[in-house]
């Protein structure tokens, strides 16, 4: 198709490198917030998307997203299943079953995570373990389960690990040492998994890309809770941002589609930072 054709018939053309039609994708932490926003975008791009979260029933916003995407794409669909990423046997079984059902797994977004505000000197071993179990171990076990499925089905898939700019800086006004450390670990994990699974193997498996995505401050339920706990925090963060505001979950939809599509086919082992310039000062 020539450029002149594109200009005269814009509705007959789209940028096919972002097309996820026929692909199968999983999003952990997909009941609401950032995970759900990214999942909805993947469906709009044509993907079959399975959202997994520890909530017995998804947030009302999930059902609203299902209504929005219904009929939007002939190949896209949005599903939900209850799963705690700390339950490794169930995590392995669920991801393996989804891949086996479709004979492929094209991508996964590991977005499950928690936050806890607590001075380092007051952190109990139990609280620290819980944070690491979800924010790092859960992410790693999600990635390795997906990696095994992709290798088995010879899917040259893409794995996106949700980190945070908090893994790169100390957040002004927010005391969360274990959370920040867990996100730094996720960034490093992406590099190492990318190195391990990137090369195509003799049996045709491999070629798997792994990247981290580090958002800045997002107006999610978790962040709103931080604002209730720390007076003046929202104002502090807005002043520290080059755009003078916080982000919305919807502003990361494009990044999710980019990282899971052919548009990022030569990108791996990287950390995509989208923070409104917060870390650029």
C-alpha cells in the first residue's frame, strides 16, 4: 500500500505492527487500575486477554471494560480468573492451561503488586517478606511460568514486568523502603531474563523478549490510599513533576501494546520509564 493510498483512504489502513489479532495474553493484577487499563488496550488491539487477580470478583471497572470492548474487535476478548501470585502451583497451572488451550502464549504483563508505608526501623520481617513475596517473587514466578509456556509452545513472546520509577529513586515524602527495593529488583530481573531467553534455540524455541515498565505516580486506588495516609503528599508529587500533575492508568495503554507487539521487536532487557519527567530533574 502506497502513502498516497493511505492518505486517500485512511479508514482502510492501520499500523499493523501494533496489531495483536490472534494473540493470547495474560495480565496479573488485572482486576482494576493499571493492569486493567493495559488489558483493555490489548483487547482493542485484537488480543485474547486473561486477567488474573487475587480478588474473588473483579472491580466494577472490570465489567465496564468488558462492556466497552465487546464487539470492538472480532478477535479480542477479556476474561477474569481469581489467582494469588504467591500460590506458585496454581500460578504455574493456570498459565500452562491457558497456553495449552490456545497452543500459544504471546505475552504477559506482571502487574500484581502491593504498597506499604513504614519506616525502615519499624519494618517487621513478616511485613518485609509479604512485600517481597508479591512484588518480586510473584513477578518472577509469573515470568518464569510464562517463559516455560512460551518455550514449550515455541512462542516468540514478550514479557512485561511492571516495576516503578520508585525502583530508581527515593520518593520524596513517601517512606516505603521495601517497596522501592522490590521494584529495583524487578528492573534487574528483566535484564537477566532477557539475556537468558532472548536467543532462538535449535529446536525453534526462544526469541522471548523481556522488558520492565516503570511508571511514575499514577492515580490508582493504592496511590489514593497513600494520599489519605500522608498529608500534602499529592501536592508534593505534583510540584516534583515536570508536567505538574500525576498520571492516569489510561496513559500507559499505548506503552503496553507497544511492548507486547511487533512494534518493539528489537527491544529487550530494557526499562521503559514513563513518569512525566519526574526522574529527569
